[in-house]
């Protein structure tokens, strides 16, 4: 029997950046990732032609990520035991798995 991943994805908004949810589903499969919660969506001036996710600031128990596509940005909160370098690697691996 396969073991369930420790991470979980919280669905508390009805809208998300296009392509973000499959990446977050892959991210919660990574070891050391706990709860992943997509947050507020906002419009920005700069244009990002493809989806980008970067680790922004540390929080108590995790980090805030910033996901950008087009002129839209969305915060993503990740509770994790990983440090910033390992979380960046986990995000890159999740993005690569979806691509």
C-alpha cells in the first residue's frame, strides 16, 4: 500500500492563476512540505509571459511564495520544515514535473 503524502492543498478561493494548481499538487507530494494555501490575487503593472513562482519571505513555520503570470500575481503560503534553498528546489522540481 502506498503512503499518503504529508502535505495538503487548501482550497479557500474560487480563482487561481492558470496552471498554478497542478504545480501546487506536485509540490505537496515533496517531502517536508506541509500545508499549501493559495492566497490573494492582485493585478500588477509588469508583464510575466509565463508562470513563475519564487520564494518571497519567511513566515513562522514556512514561507510565502509569489506566483506570477501575465499581469496577475497570487500569494501562496507554504508551511514547511524545509529551509529556503530546499524549498526553492522543491518548487523547481514541481514546476518541472508539470511542464
